[in-house]
C-alpha cells in the first residue's frame, strides 16, 4: 500500500484515474487520505465539441482530447462562465447555476440567475422557464443572452465543509454580486463602476474597472477596502479587455488585450503586461515573462514555470477568447485561441488543437481530484 501511495503521488491526473480503475486494491490505495493530491497539472482547454452528457477537454501535455462524462443537467444545456481551482462554474437552460468538478462528478448548487436584481420570470412558475424580463425587455432563451454578461470567480476550492465565497460580474453594465456557500440568492454590491475582471488574491478579491482602476474587496461582507490605484495607463489601452493576474511573487499584474480587425470578428493581436509597483502604486510595463508561461481566460488566469512543464513555451501567453459577446454573436467563426510570444509579439496556434467552434466559449481548466 505504501509503495502504491508513492507511485500515486508522482502521477498525472489521467494516470491517477487509470490507477484507480485498474483493480480493487489499487482503488483502495488511491482513497487513503494521507497521500498527497496529484501534482499541479498543465491546464486542459474545455472545448465546445461535446454531446449531451460528455464534456471534451484538450490536454496540452498529452496533445489529445479527453471525453469526460458529466452528471445531470446535461452538459450540452449548460454554459461554462468560469473555471477556478479545478471546478467549472456553469449555468443551465433553466438558469440554475452549479459548481462542477467534471473529474469527480461532484457538483454544488449556486443561487439561480433569476435571483439577480434585473431578471424576472414572466410566465407561470409551473411551466418550463423560457421567457424573462431582462431590464425592460422580454427575452426568450435567457441563458444565451445572460452568459454574454456573466462570469464568476471562487475564493477557494470548496473544502469538506463546503466553505467558499463566489463573486460574479453580471449584466451589460458589468456590476458585482456575491454569494457564499449555502446562499439561496445573489447579493448585489452597490457601486457606480463597471468591471472587466475579478480575481481572488492574498485573501481579497480584486476588480479591474473599465477605467483601469483596481479596487480591493474584503471577503467578509465584501466592503470596499480601498481604491488601491488610479490607473496611469495610457488612454490608448483603456478600451482594451483588461485582466488581473497574480504573479509568481504574489504581486498584482494587469494584462491589456488588443483586438485587430478580422474578416468576421476581431481577433487578438497584442498583449501588454503591467505589474503593480507597491511602493508608489503605479503600473510598470513588463517586457518579458522570462521562464514563466501565463494562461489567460476562464477566470483562473495563472502563471506556470515552463521549466517544470516542458510541454509549455516559456515567455508566452496561452489565451482563449472569453469576450463572450463575440462568442455568442458569432457561433461559427474561428475561435480566438492561441499562443502569444512576448519577445517576437507573434501569435501561433496551439499545437495539435485544430479548429473548433466559437460557441460555447472555451475556458482553461486546471484538472483536480478535490
């Protein structure tokens, strides 16, 4: 049993699953709590090519697609609006939201989209949900519309007690709402700002507004702590999509994503990277990621040391398109996914990925057996 445990601790997640399925004694060894969880994996990309019950994930390390069975409701009727700590954040066609770990099949209910302040059901509650009031407009198929305007991030992976806080950016005005484990409704946060991105870093949530301003929020009550920086980024960058990322040395970084004109929709053409100088609270431009690789998109943007992951290209940004308005309106356009080289400023396709639909949007997923 001890030898099997030592082997288990060195395996990739796909091999851990294969070990568990080999025989009863190996399955028993896998379940012992004193073994370490599998080491950090390079991410998978969740693809839109799935059927009713099976999700498709592309593994960069293995250069292959894994087909993962998922529990009800059918994965084909869900949209993934985020991925954090090995969990997907999904919305189904009845506006129900869940945290889902596709590898373990565990899922945790979240408050419904209909508990947000600007959404109202307009037909009898006994009938299937199909029509809603979004602001002042009645719409059919609310999930397709709503997902253009929603994404969310977790404070932590749900523990044995189910403890976590989730913050969501919602509506075309990009407002904030939050919920804790067990809540039955979303709590809207009153703020005049609209937000590009939200992350959890150093026990706080951080948001990037459309003006480039970053704010810190306490998870206990989510009161504003302070406006930590008034952006000094050139106005030419403010119209870009902004992302917040935690650097390998626990510093805050801001990524500006430029889009160039394409034949059908705009595609990514350039990334600019800034790091927060904590002494004078100014953004400093970063020219190189050195031996690091950054994954961007899917609400769990993360750096990985390329030296520990030989399948990755160092000093590069692996990105996927989570500008959901574009994905939603142009379902059949080429997906905006690739690898941006910080030195050459060129974009290359991801090896062996091939072409895929633009909808549902693809997100990075760091596999976990938690």
